[in-house]
């Protein structure tokens, strides 16, 4: 019997111990792992592919994680988790603005890293039914189709089938997390959603503790939608956020 195809994870970090630990845990979870000790090698691995998901350390020689992410996003939407010893909001915002899907702060539990990879694999590839390079088939084909293929709120239009958002006819580039949040809010314009509801819809994980992920993501969405932060998504103090309908 032929061996079942496994999804490939690129682990790019200049610390040998971190790469080794992540490799062991990811392999134990059933993934095929390729490694890179610097940004140049990470870019070579991505070119040679196929890579289903990337774990990129920010501080790497030759080309840092931000540069690798920029070049990757210019070509394709491969899911990316940035890894950094810096946990400041500014670092997270920069990484997410460049197109990262998630952010891990060192030191981290390798089990958490695997859980985040699992979550990204489920939600990204199930969401838009892109063919995985290693599988050759369509993933998520059995996912029920939304009731309405298009959601329209003011001059925003979300094509659910194509996972595409436009504002006044112009495309708005979204990460998978941002897409799910916009789908949630545009399905219920004017409704107030708590941080927990937004987190669980966007990240498809249980909201276990308060953090800044939702705030950072909403801030990014506001910037993508308008120069006026409150033009589309408003803050309801003490409750959450709503899309003005």
C-alpha cells in the first residue's frame, strides 16, 4: 500500500535546537518537515517546494523573516506563522500587516506550535478549497456552502464563493483570519460581537484568555477598509465591535 501523502511544513530558524524540537513534534503529529537555518535557505526551500505552511523566525541571517514573508506574499498565499523573541504589539502588527497568519513569541511550548499549525491547516485549506500541493486533490469539498454567495454592506461586497472582498469595486486583500471576521460581521451588520466571538470565528479556536490578537486584527482591518478607523468597524466600549450597516 502506498504511503499516505503528508503535508509539508517549512521550519526556518537560525537556532538549531528550536528547529530540532519543532521537527520532532511536527513529525510526531504526522507532518513532513523541511528546515532552513537562514532566510536565503528558506527562500530556496519555498522555490523548490511544495510547502503547505511555514514557521518563520524573524531574526535570521541573510534574509530576515519579514523579508522572506514579503517575497512569499508577492507570489502565493502559503500560510505563515512568524516566530520571534519580541512580543511587543508593534512587532506583531508589522508581521500581520505583511501577511502573516499567526504569531508565536519565544519561548513557546512546542505543543502550542503544533496546535497552531493544525488549526491553520484546517481553516485555511478548508476555507477556500485550494488544492494542497502534496495531495493533488481538493480539500474541504464537503464543507457546506454558505446560504448566500455574496454579502453586501454599504459599498463592501464579499464574494463567499471566491473568498474575495471588494470596496467600491476595488479588491481588499485579506488574510484568512481577516476573511472569516469580515464574513461574520457582514452576515450580521449592526450586531455587536464580543472579542471572544470574533476570536473564535476568526481563529477557529477556543478563546481561553484575553490577549491583543483581536484588537490588532480589527486595527488592521480598519486600515484596509478606510483611512477613517471608525468608518466601517466601530468599537462599543465594554462590549466589543460591530460593522456599521
